[in-house]
C-alpha cells in the first residue's frame, strides 16, 4: 500500500503482516501514525484491494 503526503511517502506491505517497505521524507512519528491507521483499517484495505483487482 502506498501512502503519499505533503512531506513524503511510504510503502507498506499488508500481508502476511503489516510492515514498512520503503519511505522518504517522513519522520518516525509520522510513520508510526500512518502504520497505526493502516493497522486499524487493514480489513477494509484488503477488501477494497480484492474488489478492485479481483481475488486470487
């Protein structure tokens, strides 16, 4: 999952566990905040991904 903001961007792997893949321009506080949001909405993100790309 890609996240873009005013200060930079980050890419998180969603499965098998949520983890930070790469980032630039974001500080640790912002990365932690983004990861917490991703974790809170993981089920919604996965469902939207499957709906858009189809289940594999």
